[in-house]
């Protein structure tokens, strides 16, 4: 007996990706850095109530707590550079509350 597996291809998102990249490039460098830092925080936070989750959702940064969470985070090797980038952003903002 043979088993048949049907797979459904996801819709092509190339046009949407191109649109988002073009919009991204219209932002000034500081806004790009902030948006990227928030995206990284959204991808690596531990859940509701964490400093990284709050930053991702609102842009409000508790720098000390966020650095502690970054230092304690366990992520796949492929995401480690994200944490480095997120930590550098935190330090450039003074590492304190904002």
C-alpha cells in the first residue's frame, strides 16, 4: 500500500516582500534601526510580560531588564546574531529606561 501526501504550496509572497523592503528603505536610518530592534525583540522574547515583549509591542524599553533577558536567552545558533544586534541597540540607547 502506498501513501499519498498532498502538499499545498503557500501563496507567493514575493510582491509583498518587495513592497515591504521598498517601504523600509524610505525610513531614515534611526527609524530602520528601531524597527529592526523591535522585530528582533518580537522574535526572541520569552513571552508576555518580558521586557523584550513590551519593547516589541510598544517601543518602550526597560534597558536593564532587556539586557538581562538577552543574556539569558537560549536561541538557535542561527538567531544568535539577532541577539547581538538587539543588545547593541540596547546599549546605544543607554541601556536604561526609555
